[in-house]
């Protein structure tokens, strides 16, 4: 993908995730001094059952089960913010899940 197309795609998508054809996609990209720096969204799977929360330690928004996918744009801390999908790619919303319940798949998009 050339630089112009990459920048246009990044601007069109904005920051965070969108859903296209039932699949979560994100690629926030920033151009700086002729270079393209790519920040990817990491895909995790639930290694243990957990809850999706409105805020770290806050009220429960949805239940997440082993094998569900959790896409995280900026993993840091003990609570990760992202978007929860079940194994059929049904989106259950965004929120926070304890990082200890997640296993990184190696997929970064």
C-alpha cells in the first residue's frame, strides 16, 4: 500500500475500531516528516471467562467467555480498553477487561 493510500485509509477510519462486513478493522496511522508510523490494534482471545466493564472495575456491561475476541488499540495497565466480539464475530460493545484474562494472538491490524 503506498503512502498516500495508507494516509487516506487512516483518515477515513479515524481512531478506534469500525466494523466492516462483520469484521473489526482498525489501523490508526500518522504521517510524520515523510515517514508513516503505524499503530496497530492487537487482537486478544479470552483465556478465561471475564466481564466487559463500563470502566475499570466498574459495572458489568457484558460477559466474555473463553475463545471470544477482544481487540485492543492501546494495551497498557491491568485493564485493557477495547471491543468485544464472540466467536461468530458478533460485536458486544466496547469497554474494559482485565488484562490477566486475555491471551495475545499475535494478530495486529
